[in-house]
C-alpha cells in the first residue's frame, strides 16, 4: 500500500495521496449496502482518473512540505483543523486552495471499518454531512470549491425532483387521473440498472445476496433515500447552528 502511494508522488504537484478503500468483512444489511456503495465510489475515482474530493483518512500519505505550507497558510500549530468534524476533508481543501493536487493511488488498497447497523450509520453520515457542508460554508464561493458546490447543487436538484414527483403523483390521484408507463420514460431506469450492474461486477467477493440487492434496484434506491434524508438533516443543522460535535 505504501509503495503504491509513493509511486503516485512522482508528480511534484501531487502533495497528498490516499489509498483505495473497501469495507472490512461484516454482516447485516447496513454492511452489505455500504460495501456495495464503497465499490461504486471506487468506480467514480477510476472514471475521474483517480482525482478525489477528499484524501480519505483511512490511509493517506502527505508530503512534509505540503503540511508545512498549510501551517503557514492557516497560521496554526497543527496542519489538521482540530475543530473540524472531518479533518481529512478540511486538510484536503487547504491543499486544493494552495493549488496542490490530491489523488487516489490505483495500486494501493486498504480495508476500513463501517457502522454495523442503520442507527450507527445515521450518526456516522450525520458527521460526514454536517462536517462537509460546514467546511464549504467556511470558505464560501471559491474556484477550488466549484466541484463540491456543484455536488451540493445536484443534490438539491435531486431532492426537488423527488418532492415534485410526489406532489405530481398525489395530484394525479386526487384528480382521478390515469398514470401510464412509457418505454421512453423507463429508459433512465434501464440506464441506472445497467450502470449499477456493471459496477457490481467489479465488487470483490460477490455473493447471491449482493446480486439480489443490485438487481432489484429498489433496495439501493431506498438506501439512497436514507442517505439523502441524512444529508438533508445535516445541512439544516449546519445552517441552524454553528456548534459542532461528534
């Protein structure tokens, strides 16, 4: 793993490299869904030519000079922001602000712990969601945050579309209208299904249960809705209060 990360440092512009990570062995539906989710995230890293929005703290290598640059830039005793809920993301943003590259190492692999039930997962993602939105708010609209801000914009649009669909469907039923599925309207669902199945094929240690979860689509959609609600609550809490806590 270390060798794989060091190899990526051959580019002098690269100041931080993280390993690709998957979920440690576990059990239960929460673990199964996170395991598949992490594999999908690894696909995104590949599609983005190993560029990452956060140098994950699961395993990360920094140049000493990069940490010294952050110390000077932030004028504090440590490179890491000890008040941040997700200090690895905060440090990544500091490096990006200094115009340094941050990426994942394609030949470095680690396993990471995951929450074992949905209650712990809710708390875990609340920290991620709240911490991420707080870090973006601290810095405001900056060029190096363009991708992150677009991500929040797309998330907001997705929530809006879900709400509009529910309003439309309820109005349709209340007005005794008819609802028909069309082949054209089904195409996005087919594309999503194909994308998920393709991503699933790269999952290590695939099982029949994994195939059922991915093939059904609805299970992952419900999980996605759970994560969206969690993120939405995190954003609301960030806006309403400046107090941060684990």
